[in-house]
C-alpha cells in the first residue's frame, strides 16, 4: 500500500490533472481580412489525448473564485508598432495598417502575442498571412490557451504576488498590522488587545542618493540657475549631492524688504525631516554671519540672531542692508540615511542700485557622521595650487598607501636663507600642481667622509624620507584603483670618470598632464611622471680639506594636450529596405 502520507499527495495531483483535462478544450475566433470584407468563423480545437490513471472518474470541484482577468488585452497589444499614426512594415498587429497594406507584407514580424504564462488559462493572439488569396490577406486568431502544467495559477487574490517585491517580514512591531491587512486570516481580537496604528509603527524609510530633502512644510529649497543665469528658488536640494552654484537675481531696490530670497530667515527657518515622511525635525543652526560692506570689507558678527534686510536712505542714494549674498549648508548624515545635523553659514551685504542685478552664491555639502572629510586636490581633475596625491604599493595586489599629510606625499627640498642642507633636513616643500619650482641648498664635505657614505646621505636629502612610487591621475582618485595610478619612472644620469666620486647633485621631476573631458569643462589629468637623479663626478678629497657642493631639486609641468578640433557628428543615414513585393501587383 505504501506510506500512509502518500495517498493525500496522489489525490491532490489527480485533482489538478482532472481540472486541467476538463478545461483542455479551447475556442478560437479566426478573422480573415481582405480588401472588402471581414469574416469570423469559430473553430474548436481538440484536446490532446493523455493517459489517465486507473480508477473511477472524478468530478472536478468548482473553483472557489473566478479566474483572474488578464491585465493586458493581447488583441490590442502590438510590440512592433513603432511609428505613431503610420503603418510599420510587416507589423501584422499594427492598428494603423489597412487591408491594402497587409496585401504587400512578406511576413509577420511578430506572429504570436501571449499573456501571462503563469496562469492556467491565457489569451494568445496569432497573426499570419494567407498568400493563396488574391491579394494576400492577414489572418488573425484569438485563442484561449490552456497551460498543461499542474503548477499554474487558477486564482489570484493578491496582485503584487506576481511581481518581484521584497516581502515585509513579520515581527513584534508590525504583526498586528499584517494581520489586519491580510485576506487569508480572520481577526477575532479581544477587547483588551490594542492594535498599533500606521502612525505608531516605526518608519523604516531613509534618504537615498538623489532623494529630495523634505522639510516640515515641503522640501529644502536650493536656488540654482536652470535655463538661464537667473535664480530658480523652487529647485530642491538632493541627498548626498554636493553643489556650488552662482545665479543672478533681478530685484527692485525699493522692494528689497519684501523679497523673501534676500532674507536670512528664508534659509534658516526651514526644519529638515530626519528621514522622509517622519515627524522628527532637524533645525538649521546658524554657525556664522559675515557682513560685507559696500567697499568689500568683511566683519564677522559674534551674535547669530536672525537679521532682516532694511532699506536705508543715505542722502540721495538708497541702499539695502543685511541682504543675503552667500549661503552655505553643511549637513551631517549617518550610514542609515538619516540627517542628524544641519549647519548654515551666511554672508550678508549691503547693495545699492549700482550692484543690481544681484549675484548670489549657494553651496551645500554632506558630511558623514563620525568621519573626517578627506581633502582632495580636485574633483575630478587637479586644481592649480593643490598638492599632488602620491603613494607607494607595499606589495603586489595591495592598494596605494598614502600619508595622512597630503602636503607631504610628493615633496622637494626646502630653500632657506642659510642654504644649509643639514639644518633643513626633514623640512620639505610640497609639489603643487601647475607650479614650476626650483629649490636647493649647500652641503659641506670634509676629507674624513667617504664617497659611499656621502652618496647615500645626498640621495636621502634629495628624495626625502619616502619617495613615492605612484602619482594619482586625478585629484580624487581612489587608492584601491591601482591600475589607474601613474607610476613614477626613476632615471639615473651619471658620467663615470676614473678615480672620481659619483655624487647625486640634482633631482628633476617632470610631470606631463593633459586636458581631459569636454571642451566646456576640461579636467587636468596627469599622464606621466619622470624623476631624474643627476650625478656628477668629484675628485677624491684629501685628508683635512673641505668642499662645498650645491644640491638642487626642480619640478616642471608640461602640457601635452592635443589641440582641440571642432567637429560635428555625421548626419544620420536612413538604411531602409522595402520588401521585394512592396509594389505587387503593379510591378
């Protein structure tokens, strides 16, 4: 007889098989289109013969509910209809095609259009061409297909179940809410049981990259120039999108007290929501207020109270004081996508009719909580005057190791008035992008020192404590992208003379860079770095004699950018071919 638990499983499979066999018949409607008439003729398809298990026939039980209605009407669906209000060639389902168009088609590019294959019953639209007719006609069939699989969907009572979504996992906080919204459970709660409402459940929302920062009334406004240089106040600030923009504002000086965009409270009063759609608000704290006068002098105020702009008459001239000129937001966020702190720095100034229209500057930056911001030398290209990022690779396969002091990653000798190399040992000058530099010092040698000892000491003075092996191509290059970094090619130049001491006297760095990117916003990229250690021959010193040698280091930046050539894209060509019988029956 077999295991006792096997009989219920066999009964369930037999039940499903009987259900599928009972509905195996399908009815289709055939529509033949010619130039003059449209005719429909019903046709019945025979079900496929299949072996049934022995035993008395079972009567299929009725379904507990109606079959799901198709979401998409396959008869109206046409994936090859690409041209609006125009017939597409060989697209038999195009509603813009007429019977005359169908008569010159060579084949149907999409012969079958089906619905959802997961259901036990689905619609299918079949398109074909009847070339035996004169002229050729399109044949359209709408078929009810039966899914032969026993693991098909008869009824759907939860529409999101057919899509790939992340299910909500029940826990102690949302179990009662899931019980209330579920259709498969009956609630019979006692009177002393309290269900948590939707507002009391913890909000799992968080800010994601590019999401608008919400405030208590709408969103945090960040004025920016859009289609022109004029300021657009309704531009929202986005999460983790650092921006720094300038825009102009046309104002009437007589009405400066009524313009909100010139008022300090317009930028300090909003309260940012900690997470989207939450009740926790993060106020904006004013960190500093700097006042700029008409002659451009700056004065920092000790108090951070809100100041309101005022129209003042200074004789025949009217001026407006406490007008917002610069706004800088600094927002602190966590790994969970929450805003924890919002700081604001303002530059207020005095304007007159001579400075109208007014130019304003706005900046917003995001800082992760419990982290220190890493200074960059550019984003992405290098900025003139900032130090070069450099480092070394301790072993193959590891990332680039850099010192915490970015001004000490690639350095040269530091020049002083005394020009004593031993006195300034350890003091270096950083290599700044775009600056050609030359430095040097003097080293006094005695006859007691040997040549190898002096050569090693001079080499360490020229190269520094740890000379880097790689230089970053961009100012914001990641240390883990080793293949993108530019290796430093070290070359030694020396002339060998008999009975002489070879001492390094100069270290020359040559940095080749190019303009990278669009002509409208080119970025500086380093493509090659060469370090030449130049040695010179000195005769062996006699005992008791002293000699002074001059050591020097130099840095040269060479622009190797190819000249920009203005060009235009080629005009698009239309490579369309008509079917071979397009002009049938005329040709």
